[in-house]
C-alpha cells in the first residue's frame, strides 16, 4: 500500500510525547506510523521536551489545556447533545445516586468534553480528516468527545484503549462511576482493554455493546542479554509510584520477615515517600536500602541491564497491567506480587509467584525467600514467558493491524 493509499490516524494522549509521559506509546507509535499515512498526536495537556517522532507524525495543540469559561460550559450543558449523553447515562438506575452525588464533577467533565468535541470537529473539517481513525490511549481522556462526534457522523471511526482507572468504578472513589461509560460504549467502534480481567469487566458493563471489547496487550522490548551473576546479598527491586494503593511502606516488613541479608532498591516517587522512609529506617543493619526516586524509562532499563537483580517485589492492592513487571521479566527477573488486576496474567508459574490479594507479610516473605533460592526460577524461561505475550514490537504491530481492520470495517458499515 502506497503512502497515499494509507488512512490517516489521530491519537489522543494526556501529555505524550512531552515530559516523558506515557513512555510506552513511543514503541506503539512506530508500528502505527508504518501502517497509516498522516498521524496526528493530540495531547490534552501538552508540555516540554518532546521525544523524537517518526517523520509522518505531527503533534497538534488544540488549546485544551487553557480550559473554557463558565459561560461556555453552561452553554454546552444546554445543548441537545448534552441531554443525549445524560439520558443514556441515567437510563441505568444504578447510576442515579453516583451521578447525583458527584453532579458538579460529572457536569463539568461533560461540558469540557463537549467543548473539546466542538473544537475538534472544526479541526477535522479544516484538515480533511473525517475518514481517519480516531484513537484515545485512555478510555477516560478525550473519549467522550470522540464518541459524541462518532454518533453525530462528524468522524467515521473511533476507538480507545482501557487500562485500570478508566475500567473499574471503584477506582473513582466516592464518585463511584467511570464517567459516562454507557454513552462512550455505544459511540465507539472498539475498546481495547490491556488485560483479560479488564476486558471481561467491560463486557459485563457494556451489555449489548460488549462485543466491541477486545484485548490488546502492552509490551516492552526484549533485551538481547541480561546480567547473569548472582548478587550477594540478593538485590530485591520494587518499581512504582509511592502512593497508598502501591503499599510500598509494607515492603520493609516483608524484608524483615525474610530474616536474611538483603539489598532493596525502590524506583519511583510520590506522596508516600516520608512514610516509606520511616518504615525503611527500622530495617535491621543486614538489610540495606535505597529509594532512587523517579527516573526515566531508559534509565530503568539501564538499571536492569547493568545490575543483577534477584527478584521484583510488589505489594500493590490494585493494578491494571503493570509494565514495570514486564520490564523486570524481560531481563529474566522473577516476580513476587499479589494477584490483583492483570498481575496474574503477567506472572506465569515459571516466572514468579502471584499470591492472594490478602496474603500476609509473612506469606509474601516466604514466597520471596523461595524466589531467591538458587535455581528456583530460570531467567531464560522467564524471558520466554514474557516474550510469548508482551514482547514489543510484535504486540504493537498486531495492535496497529487491528486498528486498520476496524477502520476498514467502519468504512464498509458506513
């Protein structure tokens, strides 16, 4: 297919390609750019320091970061389209209380998305992009705007990925609902969950639109080699944001229960850092530790490439599909984690241990001690298990092909 015959694609992100955000999109974008003609990336909140992009990819700032006035939002909420979105949402009685309780938030979000849609429609018309495929990297970013334009016929094809916070209602705390899920489900051509459990949940929530849900996994490259020496004492790594959900402050308790010399390094930062530091300060002298803070994705991979890591440990109580675990596995590192979200899909029997979500620190310590036993897990078998499901670019090439297929089918249906 010549470049002139390739369809165009418009990809919506939060900040990518700026500020090191959504770093895994870079690998995905390479495969997408090969299969599509013009590719436009539209971040909701553009920033600085963009990564290098393929030649046919352009970044578009539609001015959304500046927001809209109260008057503009009120006018948007009085539109017929706003009433359609609300009617579709409130058709489900179980939505009544959550949307009433969070009315200010949901109405503000609805107004914002409808104003996004208005500006986007004008840009689409100016650039002759109605026939492109419109793809949101998140199911809650600009997806409502895309669903609205798709329902109005202003664009021909719209899809999104779905990760975790944009899949499960509980992730929205007291608000209690993924915003306007029903309208988005009806308006999109497909939704790609990044893990099986998320896909199953969305199919149940989508009802008759459940057939639109597919699985499209994320991926990272398989490095050509990895450190093969065994450190003494063993090096245990954790990698995540330091927030309450990740429960990193409990890791020192697990390490203490192991009762042996260890070294622990945590990669990542966040509001729970003081709490984690306090917990780590109580570790015995036989356990050394270091909080590296937030480092770039390339630096994370360099860490694994240059230091022999004995095990990766996670006590997170809620996950989507943790790319941090994929990265560790690609270097042959066994995982010890709680089987929440997509963790059980990543941690195959030959690649580590996925424990029950309510496992005690003592149970986790026993699993970690087992993983640290010489010969317990074979690095090459771990890498093979990783490669079979999560190796880029294969997973991203398959995803780009799926986008082409959906775009073609939308054209036939239209």
